[in-house]
C-alpha cells in the first residue's frame, strides 16, 4: 500500500531546508525541522509559525539539507532514531555523497539523490522563501531508488512547485559543473580582483559589475565542499576557460578577435533556457519613460494586466536627482505589439528597445 506524504523530517535549517519546510507546510504536510545550530533551528521554526517544526513521531521521509560532507554522518545519527529511515538528499553534488553513504553501509535504494536548481546568494533561514522552487528545475537521480521512496520524493517536488527532471548521477555532476559551479568560480575570481582597486575606481561600479559578481556573496564553507567534491567535472571546464583567457590576452589588440570573443558570448547566453527551464526565448523589449513619483510601476503593471499580457522580465533605471526614470519590460513577440499599443493609448511614453 502506498504511503501518503503526511510527515517530513528535515535535517538542516538553512536556506534550502527552511524553504522546503515552508513550501511543504503550505500544502498541509507536517514538518519536523532540526539543525545542529540552535539559533538557525529556532529562527526557522518561528518562521514556520503554528505547528512550527518541533519533533513529533516517525516521519514518512527524511530530507537531509546539510552541506555535502555531512550527509553520511547525519544518516548514521538518524538511523539510531529511525531504523526504517528513507532519505532524500538535496545537495548540489551527487557522486561524492553517494560514495560516502555507500561507505557507511546504508541501503542505497533508500537514499534518493536530488538537487533543486534554485537558491540565493544569501544563506541561512532568514533568507528562506516558500516559493523559492516555483517553476524551477529539480534534478532527480532515482535510477536505483526504491519505487515507494521515488514516489514520495516526486510528491515533495510537486508540492514545492518545481519541475522534476530525471538525470543520472554522472549527468547531474557534469551539468552543474558547467551551469552552476563554473559561474561561481568566475564570479568569485572576478570579485576578488576588486580588492586591489582604489576607492575612486570602485565608486564608479555600475549594474554590469554587480550583475556579474552577485553570486560572489555565496557561503565560502559550503562552496568549498561543493567545488572540491565536483573537481573531476569542474577541472576540464576551468582548463578550457584558461585556454580562452590566454588566447584573449595574446590577441587583445586584435579587434577581429575581440569581436569574436564578444560574439561567442552573445551566442552562449542565447542558449540559456527561458523561464521554468524551457526553451530559450527571444523577448521583445519596451522602454517606458516614467515620472519620478510614487505609483508609476504599479500603474504600468496594472495596465499590462488589463491588456492581458504577461511581463516576462523587468528592469528599472533611475539617476538620483533626475526627474524621470526608465522601466524596461520584456514580452513575447506577440504580446509586445499588443501592450505597446495599450500603453500608448493610456498615455505612457513607450519606445521599442531591442
């Protein structure tokens, strides 16, 4: 008889563990939330409000939401409490935790490696959000996993609003090395160069620098484990990047080579999937000049809603002391002409962007 997901135990009250707890609680699942850090545990439980994650009974599923180096240790501790333990792992590397869990003799059919492809550069329960996983890919490596555990895992992913994507452990580690771990290293290396900058130089920093270094604020202790744990997949990518950087240095004064470098970057960015991990989309952008006064953004969003179009992305530029600002909205090609006409009719200053 299939087990209904009624009670989940989460070990690890960080950003991901607490966000999962909030999402599951919103669907009526009882959540027991614990952490070796009493401060994090207390804050996470308070965020959950009523029935705030305190211990109570044996769970249907245990989600281990700790840094990867501690997963096997946590499982050993949890086994002394629940001999029928079924584990869902959510770490961002898969090969090393699987090896570690195997080394303690735990039945691997009761260990479900998964990875929600969502997060923030700020860590801890204070950054948790119940909607963190909405529409985001959630990788499932369930080839050898017990069918009943697999069903419970898919239920968790569904309740969190994520999109389940099946991969092997090897496919997962190779993919995240490219789309997650390499960007983290590049952002951190770039941001570290700023330490040599002068104050008069740093004060000129704009959105481009902030965008490209945003994830450099990530947790050093956690990322040290992730990068070291996935070094086999990450090293070839770093060597390729090193080769490209050497080529760029050697050809820095060659405008043709520099144009090719920028062009390759454009082409690479264009293959990044659109929302919800779907096919990349070419959006049409509209620039809207607004007055510097309260309520302008809300009014534009209401106008778009009245036109029954979906805003795919949004950016705001405003210079202090300037009486106007610029809002750039992204739409599908078919929605763009509709909303442009509607906004102009309502008196907004609309300009096609790119």
